């Protein structure tokens, strides 16, 4: 059980990066605007690093 909770955080972080990157690169060109591009780039660069401590703290709580 401890190994599963330890290894589960790594796919969570990878899927977070992949999903935000996929959204950034696969959005339709018809809705492209500079403000939307800025918000998507902020989403891609801020959200995953902000959620990393939360994900890893959940792992550390499960190990105790």
C-alpha cells in the first residue's frame, strides 16, 4: 500500500503537465486571441508547479 501511494504521485504530476500542455497546443485556432494565449500560457506555467507541493504533501501524509 505504501509503494502504491508513493508511486501514484508521479503519474499525477505527469498527467497534470501533459493535460495543460495538450490544452495549450490543441486549442482551436478560431478562438485564438492574445489574451487567451496569455491565459493559457499562465495556466501551463503556474498551475502545475503550484499543485506539485499539494500532490507531494498528500504522498507524505499517506506514508506516515
